[in-house]
């Protein structure tokens, strides 16, 4: 399979979005089927796997999807790109805790579930109006320097927000809804 670069991160040009193994697209397959599907995708050349801490929280529990991906990819972890996402919870922000500590706690929980000591691509799942994107970028830049993540991304953002974040710490990827029905981001 051909590969693409997200800044310095190289992965297969076709990735596997794993959300459907926990919720979102009809009936959820059995855990063993999901693990087998991820391993089969890898055998066919897929080296990019996308998940999020929240995938599974409706039908199971937060982190359900990350656990599946972690178990499936453990044997070939060093050969793949693992992407996951976090979001700020209102109660975390209300407590006034330092943003770095909040993000680091989410990251460590995701790494544990994904059975890894680093994340290739770590996304802010949704921009929170109470947290300037520049502050998030600053935290992500620090996590990159610490070697805990290789790159970072944003999900569902405008071009203006992307530019503001990128000025602080270069953004590796953007994951916006983009399909035949939802093409708003084209103008931006």
C-alpha cells in the first residue's frame, strides 16, 4: 500500500477508523471479530489506526475502543501509526487545573489502554470555547518535546483556528467531516 506523510509521520494512505467497533454504525461486532479485523487490515498493508478515548462510552465505557485497538495492534505496535483523541470535560476546566496536567492525564490513560508508551498522533477531539487553541498547542508542543507524542491534530476546526494553533506548535493533521453532503470546510 502507498504511504503518506502527516508532517514527519508516515502511514498508509488508507487508514482504519475503528469507532465502529464500539459505536456509531449499526450493530457492534463481537470483540474478537474487531481484533481480527484490525489484524487483517495490518496484514493487507494498513498502518494507520484511528480511535478516541470517548469511543464506546455510550454502549460500553470510555476507552473501550482504545482497548480493542491496543490489544489488536500490540504485536506490531512499532510498525503502525496510532491516532487517538481527547477532549476537555467541563468539570476538569471548572476545577482550574493546569491544562498540561489535564491533557497529560488523558494521554497516560490512552497510552495504557493502547498498550504503548507513546502516541503517534494525538488529536484535540473538539475545540472547547473555554480553552484557547493556542494553549492546547503549547501543551502539545511540550508533549512532542517529551517524546510522548510524535505529532498532534485537530478535529472539526476552521482554517482560522488551524492557523492560530499551527503558529504555536505545527499541526500534523486535521480531521474534519468531509463528504458529499458536508463540504463546508472547502471554503476555509
